[in-house]
């Protein structure tokens, strides 16, 4: 249509020019002044064209939506009509788009979950009614305000500024301390943010009940188990006075009692880690010294397996946090490498720092783990192979403890493994957790 319209314009323009030249030639024959006739003709045509431009300008600057275009002749009539049709088409398209926007806003306004649109700087642009209930936003006075100034929780401020939104954040609601909300941020467009907020109070209460139950049961079982384990040790210390046919049974009971004590200790530690967000004792920790101690314990655990355990300390940077918790996490990773690496195998421990923070990697040449198991390794009691845990005496809580210790120190755990070739576990700590000696 545009190509055909352009052709019509060209034809009309050529006809006008031919008519102008013909009229100037006739006037030149009559007056015998061909140059003046042509100049006067061009001047009149230019004046008429300027008049049409002024009419077009006045119509575009003052016309209403349904006001028809001014009457025009020839080429200018087609120009007026074409602009008018384009405007009408644009109005129809904008009407359809506005209808879609209205339906989207109506549907999101009816959601129980909050939907908040933020610009690239984190300022509020739009939100639905649920956001007023869950976050306490007020319309319209909060429009344009920074979301960090309205959601005044230190964990949210840190979460938003870090820009790592792979995992959702759970915090108390600003409007009600008894309500727990979960926030998930997604980037879109020109680095703008879409924030989804949902009420997870019920889920949080159920999770808290589970934690309390596990912690209470573990605590209550500890005392009777200690008594039973103590009597078993006493009997084994006096094994010569025991009927020989009971010796093996006592040894097995003693072994399983030790596993139960280890399991209870891990459950209590995990319950303690889940109780608070950050460690109560936060001091500078010399990671190099800590890793040297753990390496020595790992070599003792390796015993006759003749494994090659190496430690490479590439940085003297210190970590800010709880030494007890970090010792537990690092020990779990290194001892796991010893347990699941065959004799004559290699285990390499590396500590280094770069512009992204500090990192600890534990690499082994063990049996490896299939890719499908990697996302679930940090779940409580998750077993890649049930026989492996019984052979190594594991509780299934080691990596769960590692995960929670890292979360309390703002760290993350990366796991890579190839079956038959080994695994590498990497702890990443952000720069905010580092202290330069």
C-alpha cells in the first residue's frame, strides 16, 4: 500500500510540474518573457505549497481525535488523508494495547501474591493491592520511592544490593512481625526489576515445628543414649568377664551406639545453625592455620589408604565468622573426600582470593557422583547410594551442615563431579566476609 501511495504521489507531482511549465510557456508566448513567466509560476506554486504546509501544521497541532483533515487538492489532499488514516490506525493499535494492559493490571491486582515493578535504580513504579497488605506500600505517595527505604530489613537491603537473585529471600513482613514473606526478584527489560512477594507464614510455621521437633527429640534421646553407650563401654572394658558369645554383639551395639551419638550431635548442630541467620561469635579467622589442622586430622583418618593429601594456600586473607562452624563445614568436605577416595588416591585442598571474594576448593579423585544427584546433595539424609553411608559411617547430614554454615557466612557451595573421575566442592565467600591481615 505504501509503495502504491508513493507511486501516486510521484505521478501527481510530475503532472503538477508539467502543468506549471506548460502554463509558464503559454504566458511566455503571450508576454514574450519566458524567464519571468517561469519564475512567477514557480513563485505562485511555492506560495501555494507553503500555504498547504501551514494548514497541515495547524491541523496537526490543534486537531482533536475525531476531527477530519482539512480539504486539500491533488497531492496535498492525499497527504492529509494518508496522515489521517495513519493516525486512526495508531489510535486503534493503542486502544488494543491499552486494553491488554488494563486486563493485565486487573488480573495482577486480584492476585494474593504481591507484584511490584521497580526501575533500574530500585524505585517503585507500580504495584498491586496485595503489595499494600504484605509490604505496607501506600498509593500514591510511595511511587518513585526506593524499595530499600520502604522495606527496612538488613537482609533485604543486602539481598537487593548484591544482585544475586537465584534464591528467594524470606523475612518478616514490614506490616506484621508474625507474618513471614518470601521475596523473589527477576530482572527484565532495561535492567528493571520485577519483585514477587508471597505469604509463607503457614509454611514457615510448619518448618519451625519440624525444627523444634527434631531438636527436642535429639536432646531427649541424648541422655538415655549416653547411659546405654556408657554401660556398653564398661562391658567392653571388662570383656574377659563377659560370656564370649556376647562379645561380638556388644561390639556391634557399641559401634551402632557411636553412630547414633554422631547422628544426634549432627542433628543438634543443624538445629542450632537453623535457629539464627548469622553466627553470634564473629571474629577474624586465619583460614590457613585452620586448614593445616584439618589436613592433619584428614591424614590420620586416611590411615593405611596411603592417599596423597595436598594443601595450597594462595592467600593470607582472613574470614570473618565463627571458627567452630567453619571448622565443622571444612572438616565435613575434607573428611568426605578421604572417605570416598580409594587407596592411593589424590585429594587437593586450595584456598585463594580474587576480585569476587575468597574460595576454598576440595578436589578428590574418588568415585564421583552422577549429575542427577548434585542438586539434592545438601538435603538432609539424602543418599546417593544407601550402601555408601553404611560403609563410611556417614549420617547424611554433613553437606546439609556445610550448606547452612555457608549461608550464615554469606557463602555458597558449588559442586562439580564426574562419575569415576572424582568431585570438586568449592566454597565461595563474598568480599564483605573478608579481612586483609
